C-alpha cells in the first residue's frame, strides 16, 4: 500500500494513506500466519448461517411441493397411477419444510440471544429447544406411522404446539411494536409478528386440506371422473391461497432480516 506505514506488533490498525483520500483499514501479519477466529467469535455467525439454511430448505422444498401439486392436478396429462406416485413424492418432499419449520423456532430465539437483540431468559431458550425437538419427532413419527391412530395422535399434539407458538409470536411481535420491548428494532418486531402470521397461514392450510383424505379415497375407489376430481380440485385451489400467503410472508420476513430497515 503505497504511502502507508505498517505499525509493528499489532494485528489491527488504522492507517491513512497520503496518496489516497480515503481512510483504509488494514490487517497486519505479525507472526507469519493469519489470525483465525475463535469458537466464541464464529458461534453467532454460524448460528445465523444455520438460520438462513433452514429458510432456504423451507422455501426451496416448499416450491418443490407446490410444483408436484400442480402436476398432480393434470389428469389429462398423467394416468391415475402416475399422479398417485407424484402425490407420494410430494408428501416426502414436504418433510423438509416441516422439519425446517420445527427447528426454526429454537434457532431463531438462539439467534436473538447470541446476537444481543433480546436477552432471552435461559429457561425460555431451553423450553424452545425442547419444543423444537419434540415437534420434529412428532412430524417424523406421524410420517412413519401414517394412516394409524398413532399418527393421528401425533398430529393432534403438533397442532397444540402450533396454536401455542402462534400466540407466542403474535404476542412477541405485537407487544414489541407497541412498547419497544422485548424487541427494540421495529424491523425485528415486524419479523416476529409476520412469523406468527406464517403459523396462522399454516394452520389455514391444515384446515383447508382436511377434506383431501376422504376425497382421495373416493378417487382411488371410484376412479377418475368429474364427480371425484372436481371436489378434490376445489379443495386444492382453496389450499393454494394459504400456500401463496406463506410464500409471501417468508420472502418479506427474510427481507426484513437481511436489510434491517430503520422504521
């Protein structure tokens, strides 16, 4: 760096270059090697990376679910057996966003804690990780025991968790917007509120999708016809409204986290 003098025995220094008008920050190698980050320094950015990875898995796999659902609707293009195969693949792919959603709860609270955005009580953080672990187990246990009373019980417990977490995140975002606590930045409060709205939309999907089971049974029993296909198509169309709402909410919440607008 022409015109700059490197002061000895320091790792970080501020140097003004006479031949440039800008103030430059340089890093000096004083021991023959570059200084690496310690565990305490990489813990928070690593957790943020996991948070972003969960978002990518959630939204990316959800788009795959959406596309498979679109192809399932094309009865003029695929045979019934092919459409059922697509539906089975849809259910399998859907396990990725369901798993990411369950883990997003404890990871997001941990990011708040480690980043200094909110001094989350230790007990609440422990409970969040327990809830995330239990939720994840319920999702996969129901999947492995589908169409059994055990799966029905698992999904009932999962719904209770969703209702509780919906209330928590809506309260967290709303309370923070009104009082500035416990989340002081408005963008973060909005993010919490919109995450609660994602729970509301997901519950809407569960409610709208409920008739699909009996309608699929009728389709498989009676075969493909307007009498069996049209009601199923209507149900899927109603469900798509909530699905699109989740996509919009996910994009907006991720934008808030990335940009952190000052409002």
